[in-house]
């Protein structure tokens, strides 16, 4: 346990927004107000860019109604960015700004890149002899953060996709006996977790993910077999990391003669209405992150393991690898038709 500090809080959001990134922000603000060691609570606008440009807002001045509203408001209330701190000058500027505003507690809500940035900021602060606590709060729809079993925002995306694909299927059914293949590309960057779970939940004929090499001929064979068994409408889920959705649709049409349409949903997936689980877990993580301060603990990432909120050293978190659920993928292949 480290010695408790007294000073100001700075919280920032980074990377792609999610349906519940603001729930974590609300949890941090609400709990931070309860600690005597915290004097002021600031928010950085647009992630690290807001820190470099010294663009802060006083979150303690926000009304309770506004803070409560964050729990069910999608997108990123503070604004976010994709900017990566690259140079020693960037990091020196960050520590300079922290010193100027007596920032002793920094919370960074984001994915893998954000946690790497948080770790480097902690290292540069230590190198300059500036005592502070850095806490990373897990957030990414991709669910590829190994530090957490369930990443807030992920479940909400899958819920949105299942609803949307069901509506797409109803549109297909309205076409009567006209056979149709819908190839739907979903987000997830280089991970296939969204594609896999969406495909299983929707009963997709085939699921293509970057973790598993696929043969388009096998996909076509599954469609033909399902058609011979009386199926008329087919869904193929393609992970963003696989891509080439238009080409896949063209190949399926050429080999089967079935009309094949590619649908790339894009960023609309990120901002839908959140699931209860996502909202609750995100709020818990924000609360837990501030609780670490009372224990004098810093340089940690907050996640979920076996259904419980926990924390782990940032460097250890960055060294972890999240496995792909090959068993669920095999099950999906067995039960698809």
C-alpha cells in the first residue's frame, strides 16, 4: 500500500465511444466527491489532446441531475481522441500540465492503447519525481482487453446487432420464396468476439473471424447444404478484421446463384441503448477505481474477472493475452444450418 496523497483528480476518455463509457465517468465523479483527499475534479476534453492543450472542465460544478444522466447517455461526454503520445516532449508537457493543476489522481477510460498511455504517463511522472496515482478503467466494444472478462460496451453492441440482424431477417422473409444471402460486417477491429457472439445469437449460417483462417468454399458449401435442407434466407457474419465483405458477397453469388447482399453497419453499432449489465459494470468500475485511492493504490487497471470487479498492475495487464473462444466457434459451426 502506498501513502495517501492529497490533490486534484483528472479524468479523460479515449478511443472509440461506447454506449456506457459515460457510466464509468459518472461512477468516478460520484465517488470522488466522497473523498477528503480529493480537492477538485476535472475532466480533460478529447482525451490526451485536452491535456496537452490544457482544456479542462470542472466536473464538481456539474449538477447531480447531469451526472446521473451520464449513466444512460451513450457516446463520450468529455469527447475522445485517437491521438497517441509519441515524443518525450508530449510526455513532458503532460507532466507539466499535471503539476500546474496539482493533478495527483489520473483516471483514463479506454482500451489497450489508452492503458499503454496511462502506464507511460505513470512512468514519466515517477522519473520526474512527481508523485501521483494513475488508474486505467477498461473500455472497448471489441472485448479484447485481456484484463477483463466483460468489457463495458461490448454487450450493448451485440444486443444492437442482434436486433438489427433480426430486422434484416424479417425483411428477407417478406420477400417470399426469393432466396437471399446477407453478408453483414460487424465491428471489432482485429478481434472476432463481437462477430462470434452475434453470429451464435442470430443463428448465422457462417461466422468469419480474424482468429480462424477460413476457406470461402467451405462457407459456400454450408449455404448450399442449408438450401438443400429447405432454408431460404442466410446470414453470414464477417468480422471487421476479416473485411473484404463485398468480395465475399460477390463470390457467394457467383458460386451459388443466390442473390447476395453486403451490409456494413459501421459506427451506428457503438451508440445504441446500453444493456443493464454494461451499465452496471461500467458504473461499478468507475466507483472501484476511486476506491483504490483510499487504499493509497495507483498504477492499476480496473477490470472484471469471474463476475467480480478487481484491479491489476498496468504493466501486468498490458502483458496479458486474451484467448479467442475456439470452443464456442466450434459449437457455432455445429449448430448452424
